[in-house]
């Protein structure tokens, strides 16, 4: 199947960037701590190209494009951005950790929780902590052999201020821990580099088709 080079560039470049960043973080032993909302936004960016060449082409408003011209892309981009933000702000709050396994995150979570509530109780077997004064129970979720974990609350409603304080304290604690023994970023990095090489080869060897494809794609 002969896929136009511009379509490949558009579909894969955002995904390659996403995989490269996470792969480098995970294979280097570093740790990334972010919120669930930011994680969703990053994933939305990663698949933006795939959405553009898939559903975007299938449901493209040709009538509106004929009337508004190139400005229709601004409306489509705004719609997609608002859709991603809607998923991000309505998702259940959590912390997302890349570069550490769930058990490796637990000790740092305990340290952070004890600074927020000195009466914190710990269930090491279930990877759970309870902050009685704040009325919050947390757990570390994730496969024990994967260097990716999430920190979630059992309570459906927890203040934004609490999550902000917890993330700051947890980051300070987790940065002091050694890198995980399970370096799972190698496969992700290999996939990203393979896709990048394919995209660059297609773009450089068929640059005239890339320019032509961009013009045809932009001006309908």
C-alpha cells in the first residue's frame, strides 16, 4: 500500500515525539511525575496526527472548507483542543509516574503523605496510605514489573490544593530514589527511532510530494 509521504509525516511525527520523550526518560533512569490531566493532554497531542488523517479526513466539512477556505482548520483545531481539554478536566484526578514501578513509588508516597498528615497509616501489602486528618485514602496502582504507575484517591472528590501539595512533596521524595531495575523504555525508544527513520527517509527522498501533499491537504 502506497501511503503519501505527507500523510506519514502528519500521522507519525507527533507520536514519534511522544514516544521519544517517554522512552528517553524511562531508559535513562530518570523519573517524570505529572498530573492525570496533563498526561491526557500529552496523549491527545501524540495521536493528533492519527486523528487528522483518520477521522479528520472521514468527517472533514468540505462545504465549510469551500466557504471559509483555510480558516476551517482553525475551527477544527479548536474543536479538537476543546475535546481533549474536556476529557482532561473531567477525568478523575491522579498523579502519573513514568520511570518508577509501583512499589518504588510507594515509599516516596508515604514520605509525602506523612508531611501532609503526621497520623498517616500505611498498608504496604496493598500499597495504600490513609491520611485520617484530611480524610483521604490513596493507593499506588500499576503492574509491579512496569516502570509506570499512578497514584489515585479512593474518595471521588479531593481538593485541587491537596493534589498540588502532594505532587510537590512526592516529586521531592521520588527524585532522591535510585532508578528502577526494570528499564522498559528500550522497546519504546526503538519503535520511536524506527518510525522516525521511516518518516525522515520518506520526507527527504520525496520532498516534492511532501510539499504538494501539504498544499492539497491545506487547500481543499
